[in-house]
């Protein structure tokens, strides 16, 4: 059942992505002020939103794990964090390339850039700590707690950096202001759908790996007991 | 509640007494703070005014690095002879144990800070006496934030391989908002600027409140599982 879902999500995501990329690069004209690099928006913004969505899933599952102690939640949480990390990295790298061309610099300690980078670092700690705990229950509990701590920190990071750096170089978020051209709305929405589909497929693949890993672990423990 | 608080004070007294007998963490942390202060003098070649501009930032870097050594010890100290298991099995609630450990680490870190602050001023020719009391207030607020999160992570990493490496990796990114606030308030205080720093101070207070309540609530899961 889950295998089928992976294939369906993956294939659907790929087909839509090809169609959308054709739309973005061939059909749509370049951005008037920025030229071709302005089209980075179609990957940059959906990658960020997809990452947030899966961080959200991870935090929800972490809380659910602490309440229910059901290991399935832990598996979903770790899979989501890993995939979200990849998409955060995509967001940071595409943003950096865009910044290099438009601003002339690869990086600046700006509100959005810094908070995104901190988000990446906080959950990197989560992924680094997991393999260092041998016992499964303890690993799951500690990871859940770390995910909750990190989630509680993110609003504070935003609040702190907003003070530290009131000037911001980052373009106004078009999704909040609604300032995106009508012809760009559909590719942007499709970009978001495509990345969500692919991210969901990746989470399912990673989830299966996690489940198998857990089974192997329990078999090994059984063998050890014998 | 009252029993729990008494138990917390008891744990804090026990930890402080153990520490003052051996002075392991305290000596290491103070010497480390001095080494970092010395390194700063090689790292920067600034004019006096420029140094005032970054003084708060440097000060809190020293305190945070020194703090890592203090909070790292708080739960690891109980691992030999299975003391931690005995403490968890004792009738006091988990939050008392945690609060006691936080209070002990808080006092120790504050001592380290009070020793390094004059040395920092002395080495770098900074006038800080005029701002001592407000600075002390900021130190109390931010040190509480550092120790409450640090001790929580010390409990999380107590059974982790390479825990000494893990703790800073997990702890420092979390501290960013607290440090941004504390650094800016301290710089303004040392420079003697009449700038309004209530906004910055508010972040430190909100950080303390959020993470103290979160840690007190979650510590049961961390220690008992």
C-alpha cells in the first residue's frame, strides 16, 4: 500500500514538475527588473514553505509521541525533519545564488536569512544527536524533546533578529502582500504542489527505511537475548 | 509544591557543596574564561571606541563558553556509582531535581561571570563600574536562561555517546535569541548610552519564561522516559 503511494506521489510529482519547469522556463517571460534569475522564486519560495510544513509535521508527531509513546510517530518525525532539512538547504542555496547575482554578495545577516539558517542548525543538532543514542526509546524521547525545544526557539529567533537588524535586504514576501503577477501565480502554486508531492514521497521512503531499521534492531535484540 | 521547592534547594546545596569541595568545574571554567579573554586581545586590534561597540558581544561569548563547562557537569556528575538512578528513584518529583541542578549551575556560572567581568574590564581598559548593578541584573536574567536550557540539554545528553561534543552543538543555536538580547543590552550599558533597551530585555525575559516552563514540564519525560 505504502509502496504504491510512493510511486504514485513520485510519478505525479515528476510529471507535474516537468510540465511546470517547461512553463517557467519556456512559456513565461523573464522578470522585468531581474531577468532570468528572478525565476529562482519558483523553487526558492515553495522549498521554504515545504520545509516549514514538514517541520510542523515533525513537531506535531514529536508531541504525539510523548503523549502516546507510539514509535510510528517518532519515525514520521525523523523522516519529516530529514526531508525538511533538505528543502531548507535548497532554499538557502537557491537564495544564496540569487543574492550573489542581484545583491553581489552570497550572504548577509538579514532577518530572513539568519532565521532560516538557525532553523537549519537547530534541526541539524536533532539529526546529529539521534545516532549517538543507542537505546531506541530513549532516542525517541530525547529527539521529541529536542524538536519541541527547537520549535519553541524559532519565534524567539525571529523576534530577536527583527530587533537586531531592522533593515532588511530580502524582497518583501510576495505571498503575504499578494504582489505577484497573475501569470506567475499558477507556476508558483504548482511549484509548491510539486515539491509537496516529492517531499511526501521522500518522507514515505525514509519512513519505510526507519520501520525496517526498527524491525532489524528488535530482531538483533531478540537474538542477543537468546 | 513547597516540598518540591525544598527538595530543589536541597539538591542545589548538595551540588554546590560537592563543587566547592573539589572546585573541578569552577576552576576549569574560570581558567577557560581567562584564556578566551586573552585570545580576544590577539584576535582584535581595535580602537577604544570600537571596542566599546563590541564589548557586550565579547562578554557574553566568554560567559557562554564558560557556561558550557559548568552545565556539562551538572548531570554527568551523577553518572558514576549510578547516583542518577538513585536520584530519579527518590520520592522527590523530577522537576525538583532539575530545578536544584539549575540553581546550583546558576550560582556557579554567576561566580565565574563575576570573576571574569573585572578581568575583562581590566584587560581591555573598559569602564564598567558605573553600570555594574544594571549589568548584574542582565547577568542574572541571561545566566538563568543559559543554565536552564543547558542543564536540560545536559539531562538529554547524559546517556549520549560523545556527550561533551553534543551539548554545545545542541545548546548554542538555541541560545541565539537570548544572547542577541543580552549582548545588545550589555553593550548599551557599558557604553553608557541612554538608548531604550526594553525591547531587547524583553526577549531575554520571554526566553527565560518559555524555556523554564517548558523544561520544568518536559523534564519528567527526559529523566523518567
